[in-house]
C-alpha cells in the first residue's frame, strides 16, 4: 500500500511541517482502518509564526481596495464550483455524512464565497448632516487586524467559509484552526484560496489540538478578533480568555431545538421535517431537531408515522448512494449517545425505536448508531434539555400552542425552532414568542441560507451573527468621520 499523504500547515505563503515534528491521524469514521491522511500536530511556535505572518500581511491587505479583495474571493468561489465533487467525496471520507450532504456543505462554501466577493463593492457606510454649518459627517467600515478562527468538525468547509470570507473582504488577515477530526476540508478551502491568488500571509492554516493550538490562538496579544464554533462549555472559556484584552469575540455554541406540531398540521410534511431535522448529519448539527412537541390530538398518529420512517432509514457508509444516515464522528461521540440513551431509559422515557450501536457486518469498522426515538417524554428530562449531538429525538406530548412554546423556551439554548401548522395566526404567535435566533414555519429547524444571519440567543451565542451582512459588523469597526470646512473652530453642542 502507498504511504498515507502528509498534509502540512500553511504559514506565510508556504506549506510547512510543524516544528514539533509530530503528526496525527485523520480517520474515516465509517471505516476506522482507512487513514485519510496525516496532519501536523502543531505547537505554540507554529501558532506564533502564523500570527506573525498574518500581522505582517495585514499592513498591505488592509489597504488593498475591497473590490480587489473581492476578486480573489470570486476566483476562489469559481474554483470551488470546479472542485465540488472531489471535495465532497473527501469530506464524506473524513466526516462521515452522506455524499448528498457533503455536496451541500461545499455548496454552502461556494454560496458564502460568492456572496462575500460581492460585498467588496458594498462595504457601505453612511453620510449624514451635521448640527453645525459647513461640516460634513459620515461613518465608514475599517478592518480590525489579525483574526483567529476555530471551527468544528460537523460542517468542515461551510462553517470555515462563514468566518474566513467576511474576515477577508473586510480587510483582515487570519489564522484558522480546523477541528482535528476534519482538517482536510478546511485544508482544501485554504488551498483553493491560495490557488485563487490570496497574498502571502493573509490566510494561515495551523492544525492540532484545541488545548495546544486553540488556546494559543485565543490568548495571543496580536490577535484582535476571535471566532469560535463549538460547545457552550468551551465557548465560555473562550469568552473569558478574550475578555481580558477586549478582543472581538463571536461564539456559536450549543442548541436544543424544537419542532412544534399542531393538531392542524400536515402530518406527513411534519414527519418529513422531523426525520430530516432529527437524523440529517446523524443528528450532529447544532440546529438538529432533537425535540418534537406534538399536540395530543395528533400525537399517536404522528409518532406511529415518525417511528416507521426512522426504522426504514438506511445507515452506512456515506459514499453509498442508498445510505441516508452516516456514522458518528468518533468513538467518544458514540459513547456520549449511548450514555444519553441509558439516561433516557432511566428517566422513564419510552424507547420507540433504535437505542443500539450497530457493530455487526458492514458496521463493524465504523461508529454507527441506529436512529433513535423516545416517546412520552417530559420536558424536564435530561434528554429533552441537554444537547446530545447524535441521532436521538425526544417526542413530547402537549395540549396547546402556548404549552409547546413554553416547552421550547424551557432550555438554556436558543438557536432554532419551528412550527408545523396551517393557521397563520399561530405561526406568527410562535414566531414572536420563541426565544431563538432562527425560526421556521412548516420546515424543520435546519436549512439556514447564507444571506440570512445565523446565530442564537441565551447560551447558544453572545449576540453576534454569522453569514449575511451582519457578519461584516463583527469583522469590521465603525469609524465616524467629521470634516469641518468652515475654516474656524466649531464646538459641537456648545455652538449650537
């Protein structure tokens, strides 16, 4: 067999090995014997080198006209289109989700890159009147500096694109650290930017552990912006580390999202949504529909259809076109799912289907778990309150829309929610009262589009949003400008 490919860090315009001399394995979660590649186990000196490169490059990138920065992004988007199938297949091998979904992941990166390329000609500010004569006022966007970007494994190209592209178009430089489970997809994104002509030092890639590399990226004095997507527990530590030096800090963290199914809902459509929302990406989405509150009048009919559909889902290697649910990302995540299933049983929830690791035959080499549904759940159960990040859905009976909303809001997270109803009044009431950053009507809790803000409330985030033009507000500072052409001293407020 040919030796595995060794992937290097990208620092100051060159692909270089880590100073540690060490690497780590990138393993296919559907087949643990398949090594996708070896990646650099970077150390703090690697991080220091990458940040210095970004700091040096910032001097020229910040004054490069934004439309010219946009041209680089446009070329990158075009290259992503050409490479979509290759990148999707490689993503399935390292992350596990089915090929249909990894194509969507790459497509999201394409969409975001084209979108932000266009913003190179739309970094608008405003002009306004002054309270004094012969004085002109405006405010404009300014870049901030070096950005540290720490990204997760579940959307290993889409989420990096959410951070990289707005950072670049605003004139910042960056160092990105992908999740150690899925570094290849971020490597491919960086390679695409290199091929598109991004200047030396503007984009830097360093792989390695969150403890060693991630911490160094967050606390470094020359970093002015930190964007993190991951667990609430780690996000809290990131926020604390950024607070001391007042870095810009964007946190996208956990979710415990709910679908509310009313008695007037199109039940077949609601079941479609619950299947896709609960088991798409094997439930490994921060927006996954891990709770379903169903009106008691249609509860039994909904559950019967939902369970039948879940049992029919084909689990397996995501490269197989017939497969609908891939593996979990690693052994630890599978064990977490197993632990929560036992918790659900102990709490008295009714296991309706699934609840077991798939380990025989075609499954013996991967981290597979059967699509699992608990019924007759109570809102206070841990399986209904804590993020599991796996193919486990809890169904909760309710008696009214008001109760469903109360159940939905009764968790520490506030990312996404949805309602299935034919009543427009109910839809707008739920839209108003749900404490989530994203809301859907007659659709599951997943399916965000790049030109709308993405993010949540409460312990899901810290108020910033990714994607859309709202991302520009995070990656740029506002500068107010006053031009006095009166040729005399004018004192605002005093001389008015």
